[in-house]
């Protein structure tokens, strides 16, 4: 593992600016190794091989999280682990509990033992997994799509147990007008800002096809309204 980029960022960051270390997930890297179709067959044909691959990946990522969370100047760890698609999770809840969530618990505990929050990014429909995800102890959850679960619904259902991040849908940012983006930002702030445990942002990674004006409109509306009561 090469930590030179983040070491440089920590060294040159202004006083008081926390750097977020990022690492991809256990399920993601196991699927990259075996292939999604291959992993699906192996869960039935050779689960011990799946265990071996997942455990090898998990131990490596645990070491990365321990290193990142132990760095002075790193304020948090961002953990990318896409676990679902539009209608369901990638693996069954039972398989997730057997193979993946035990490593998630160790990884979260490692970050917390070093005094750092750890933030989960995961795309997809995770309704069947949410109680397990909450039990792991993540400090926040990112990636919300309006066609799966709008962030206001997630805040209402889970806001007392985990922070929610993002919420401005990528489809709107990509194809909507600046005025529509501003209206949606105000709606999300009204629904999610009260009580804390929320940070405004895009629902997923800002792709290069997102119009710059829409992205800047989201930021501007958030800065102008995010700290004050919204009356319109």
C-alpha cells in the first residue's frame, strides 16, 4: 500500500483542516477478485474458497484502516462498499452476515479505537440489510438515490442511529435545471437539517458529465441556507 499521497495532503493541509482517508470495501474487492457471477456460483459450490478470499481481502483492508485512522491529521475514514443495486442487495442478507459484516465490525472498531469516525458509502437498495448495517456501528451513511430511498426518508427512519450524507440525486444534478437543483436543496435541508446528523452533498460521486452550474448551485444554496432557518 502506498500512503504517499495522503501523507503529502496531511503535511500541506492548513491548520485545523482534517483529511479524510479513503479505502474501498471488503465485498467490492472480493467481487473484483472472483467476479460477481463467479462469487455467486462459489457461494454454493465452494463457500470455503469465498471465505478464504474474503478473509484475505478483509485483513488487508483492516490494516489500511488501522494505518489511516492512526495518522495524525486524518480526521475520518471514508469506506466505499457498494452492497446493492436498484432493487436488492448484491448478496443475500444471510451471506452478508456470514462473510462480510464480521469484517465490517472489525474495521469500524479499529477506526473507533483510534478515535476516528468512519463513514460508509454504499449504493443500492439496502433495506433488507439496514438493521445489520446500523448494528455494525458506522458513524454515517452516504449515497442516496430518490428512486430507491430519498434521504429524507432515511433520516426519518434511521437518523437517531446514524448520520446521513448527501441526498441531492445524481439524476437531478445531471439533467435538471439550476432552479430545480436549488429547490431540491431547500427541500432536503428542511427535512434533514433539524436535529443534526446530516451533511448536504451529492447523492453519489459527481461525474464529469454533471453541468458545473448545477453543482455550484447545490453548493451555493447549501452555504446560503444551510446554517439558517429556511422560510421559503
